[in-house]
C-alpha cells in the first residue's frame, strides 16, 4: 500500500516537472524560481524513491508491487536519476 501511494505521488510530481519545463524560455528571476521549484520537486522524488528502495531492500515488496514498479519504469520516457534509483 505504501509503495503504491509513493508510485502515484512520483508520477504526479513527474507531471508537475514536465508542466514546469513547458514554460517559454524564462529569464532572470523567473528562471531562478523555475530552477528552485524543479529542484524542490526532484528532492521530494529522490526521498520517496529512497523509501521505496528501503522497503525493497527489507524484503517487504510484494510481487504485485514489483510489477507496479516495473510498469512505472516502463512509462518513463527517459532515463534519469529517479528511474535509476528505482531500477536499482
């Protein structure tokens, strides 16, 4: 249940990042704010991925949850640090 909620939140945060990246060439203060917001979201994602990793290392990840993690990874359009952490 915990892993399922974390995967949902990871997906939502990934959508937020994609929406933020669609903005038209921010400059100056707008660029700094955008960089800060994306960095904050990435930090939250990394923490959640770390929790999933701890649950996995502890052996508490069920077969269905492993399948959900793999499906989540399959939906990723590019390999980044977050997907690498979940894949490991």
